[in-house]
């Protein structure tokens, strides 16, 4: 292997490492968004049921997310722990209060 080929191999190796790092960050961020969305859905469902029953929201639900009531709807916002540009800052879910 000549010196020129060895240098090209090093550049290609660095390029692949950078691409792998970017792909890893993207996958981890996607998993974080999915987890926040699942948490928001769970909290929204539980909050809607509690509000529908006329019961107060427990501290565990209020600690997990920001909960707002708008008429017959409960809006739950779960902030994402890591914020990257061009991605949402929070997962927002709306649930309807049962009658």
C-alpha cells in the first residue's frame, strides 16, 4: 500500500466515524422524542380520567408534565431533555375529558 493510499484510508475512516456519530445522535434523539410522546399520551389519558371524575391531579402527574385544561380537553406538554435545532422542544398531546 502506497503512502497516498494510506492517507486516503485515514480520511475515509474519519469520514465514516463522523457519519456514524451523527447517525447515533439522530437515533438517540428520535428515541427521546418517542419516549416523550409516550409519556405525554399516558399522562394525558390519566389526567383526562381524573378530571372527568372530578378528582385532583396527583403530584406525580403534575411533575411529569405541564398539564392545562381547555374546556373538555386536557393538553399535556412533556419537554424534551435534549433540544436540537429543527426538532421539537416538547411532545404535546391532547386528550378529551370523558363525560
